[in-house]
């Protein structure tokens, strides 16, 4: 592939530009920057991985798979390439059983090549989570090494799927033990925020409504709106506290959830739709 970069730009600047645009949800602009890099550096695995991640956010499964297969064919796919590609499946709309099998094959291939990490396990179980195969997700985590099972992302994924597999008390024990030992205890840390979110849902699911309300109010106030956990927090807040909300507050939350709905899939999309129904009653 030939071509030249625009005058005054270089790959590093374009990567920074793509990251900034992606953070602002300008995914089209980020894609253009990354494609510009790949015109002259087709084997730039950082650009490839970033572009697959963009396709994950925009749920463009076929484009992502084509890019992944090209990277794999060139022998440049690394653990991030695999993780990014599996993540596309986890975020795809209307995921079919055949596509779930494709994602699991990627996971098994990564395992065979020895390039799996905690994110790989977390992401493949998210695929099964999105299809409500919670027992299958637990089984994958149970098959991991002890070292892998002790990674924060894997512990939290186990807590999440255990809760969804109707063992809320066990999930609560897992996440409370995690919160005791994990550092830092700051809400801008995604692992800590996610642990508190899971705890809040476990409290709600086991009938501990008042403690759940306290958790969701705290999370809504302290977790940044840019956090991946924020849509789950809003939904939980609605499920616990909707009867306390003023019409103005309901209108604001409806607007926020509508924005998140367009970027969500699977169980997250279901929760958002349920929360919107609650608010509009």
C-alpha cells in the first residue's frame, strides 16, 4: 500500500488525533486518521488494534473481522488484536449463535498461541454474557489458571456472571472481598467503580433496597459520566429510585439513557430499555 501522510502530520500525531477524537466519540474522524496511517504503514499494529477498537464501538463486525484476518495473515496479530476483535463480538447487535462460536474459536486460538491475558478472559465471557449464557461464562473462568482467576478483571467478571446466574449472595461475597483488598479506592478507577456497581446490583437483587439506593446515589455522584460503568449506574439508579425523581430529573436521565442506547448492545441495551420504560410510565 502506498501513499503519503498529509503535510505537517506524522503517524504519532495522527495516533494522538485518533485517540482524542475517539474519546469525544468522533469515531468517523478517528477512523479516517487511522486509515491514513495504514496507507503508508500497513503493518502498524497499534493503528490496526485501534481501528478494530473503533469498529467495536460502532458495531462494525464484518469490517473488524476483515482487518483482523489481514493482521493474522501477516503474522502481526498480538494479544491486543485478539482482545479487540473478541470485544467486537461482545458489542455486536443481535449476535447469532454462529458468531458466538466464531468468538470462542478466536479465544481458543489465542490460548493455543499463549497470548491470552485477563482482558481476553473478561472479553470472551462478555460475549457469552450478552447471549445470557452465564453458566458457560462461569465455566470459562473456572478453567483458567489460578493466576488468571486472581486478576481484577477476571474476579469482577466472575462476580457479574455469578450474579446473572442467580447466585446473588455468592456474587456479593466475591465483590465485597474484592473491595476490601483492591486499591485504589477511587471512583475514577474502572475496576473499583465496577466492583461497587456489582455490589449495588447484588444488594438490589437480594431485596436490600435501602443500601442499594445509597450505593447507586453515591455512584451516580462520584463516577465520571465518561466511565463505561455509568450507563449501568443510571439504570440501577432508576430501578431503585425512580419513584423519588422529579419530572425534571426524569427528563434529564431519559436524555442521557437515549444517548447511551445508541452505543449499547446485549444486556446493557436491555437494561437501558427497561429503565426508559420505568421512567416513561
